[in-house]
């Protein structure tokens, strides 16, 4: 018996034993910095891979340049397609090659990634295979770079979560420490790619539950997210992603805050549709069960997205440049009204076709774009009819729409509120944001719908599930 115990203690080697025996503060300072450095470098590598892939596939081959957010130059993009016939070919080919890579090397890298990482946190934080990191990076760059509607946060979350899982496995950390470590990877990866370290830290503590926080993750989350942000910013800059949107806006009267009640209700409705349409597409894809479906279905999705993109180029790729244009009155009024009104639903459909069919990429980023144009649509209608209380610029509605729509459907309202405020430099919108995000979250809580299906209800139900799994394990 003594020999077994000694062998167990030796698992993870001297380094693992050293780290396991450290006090809480020093252990998480060390582990947080290590995971943060990897998350930051992973975000840099993926960001550059995605930028060059997009420039080649959409820019050089299809002859169309997407608008970019301010931190990437703020380009208005192309005014038309040079080779419109090439766009469906590019989106189809990108989806096909991406699906082939995933099916051949790591089938678990399909989908949006963050949900897989959350599931690993709750079941076995050590089981994420190392190859998933590389496969996810390459396949997502191909999907998004060819025009697939997806976000870049899912891949970065899975990159850093995969490294954290490997670290927990090699050091033979306890299950509790492994869960924290993988959660840190998720939050740091997303926080780094969006330049939102505080939001990333809070996200690490909140994204794994629908109605709770993992409080033990907060302190390590600050260390990990700050480190990842420092690494990412050292290479690509520290400016907010969308610049400073309505940073000087001030609420001078209370009654215009009623607009944020309206915005919260509309954002919750669209967020609900986002989750339902996305998972309906996923369920339909699974039911079809056609031969070679793991490759065929994402390819068909890529073709349909390319055809839709001919009419609505705003649905292509991540779409952050269109959000940038929508934050200013001049930029938003330049977009036809019908596009502003239909874009939230069109983006939901495009994301479902790109990722719900088995493609690789994130769903956080599209959720931000969907929410931004919910806010833009509300402002545009209010401005068109000269309704009282509507601000002179759409920026505040766009920012709050992002917060309310995705914060509610992700069941992480505080984290998303902070993250979007960091991405836009718009902490002055918080009074209105609290109203909209609060109403949207209450409505979404009543529906029991979440964009992340692997979330558990709270810490108690997650602990009970682990106890049950341990009891029935052979």
C-alpha cells in the first residue's frame, strides 16, 4: 500500500509535486502567469494567421476586402465585389478544407470550441488532446478567413484551454485545480484576443454556470488575463478594439433611460432566436446522418453562406468592421435601412450555417455583431421617426446592444458588460447598460435557453453530478 502511495505522489515529477505543495497564492501566481503567457502568444499567432488567411482568400482570390475595426486600421472595406462569382467558391472551399482537416486529425475540434472547453471543465479537465490546439487554429482560420460567419474567440479559448488541460495532466493537478486552470485558459484566451483583461477574468469565473460564479477562479483569473493581455498587446497594441465609442456621453435626464428598457427586451428576443436557430441547425445536421456528413454538411453550409454573402456582405467572416461603421452616425446612415433591420437575423442564419453544420469557429464574436446591429436598428428607427430621448449618435445603443444580447444568452451578463466596455472604451454607458442587460438577463433566465449548452446550473448541481459520476465509475 505504501508503494502505491509513493508512486502516486511521484506522478507529475518533481515539478508537479513542487507546484502541488505550494501555498494557494504562489501556486496560482505561477500557474496563472504560465497559462497567461501561452494564451497571449496563442492569441497573437491565431490573430496573424486569420488576418493573412482573410487577406488572401477574400481579398486576393475573391477580390473583396472587409471593413476593419479601428484597432486594425479602421478601413471602410470594398464598395463592391471585383469577382462575385468567386465568393461562393471561396467560402465553399474554405469550409471543405477546414472540415477535412478536422475530420482527419481531431473531430472534437468541430463547432465553436468554447462549449467543448466548458464540458471538459465539468467532466475531465485533463482530457483535451494537444493536437486539438493546432487543428482548431488552422481549421478556424480557414473557415473565418474564407468568409464563414464565426468569431475568433472560440479558437483562442480552445488553444489556451488545451494547453491548460495538458499542464494539469502533466503536473497531475487535482480535479479542482484542473477545473480552475482550464477555466483560466478560456477566460484568458477570449480576453486577450478582444483586448479585455478584466472581462476575461470575470468570464473565467462565470461562463461555466448559468446562475453562479466560481469565486475561486477570480484571483487567478486576474493574474492570467492580465498576463495574456500584456503579451498580446506587446505585439499588437493596447488600444480598445473599436476605439473610444461615445466615451464622453453623459446621461443628463432620467427618462431617456426608458429606451434601454426597450433595447433590453429586443436584445433578449434576438438572443433567444440566436440560440434556438443555432441549435436547431445543429440538431438537423445530426439527424440527417448522410455518409461523409462531417465534411459534406459544413461544405454545404459554406456554399450557402457564400450565396447569402453576395446579397449581404455584412454577414461574412467576423464582421467587426461593420460594427465599427455602425458606431458613428455617418457610417450607420450609409448602410441601407433594410440591411440594418435584417442583419441580426441574417447573421444568426449565417453563423448557424457556418458553425452549426460542424464548421470550426467561435459564436461569441457573431453574438457581439448581432447585438450591435440590434442596437443600431433601434437607434435607426428612433432617429428616423424623431422620437424623443434618442441620442444624436448611435454609438451608445450599439455598445449596449452588444452587452445585452450576448450577455443574456451566454448567461454571463457582468463579464460581457465589462468586456464590451473595455472593447469600446465606453464605461460611461454603464447606467443604461445595467438596465438593458438586467432586463435581457431576467427574460433569458425565464426561458432556460443558453448559447453554451455545457453550462451547469450552479456549483451545487455540478458537484452533485461529479459525485454521481464517481459513484458509478468502474
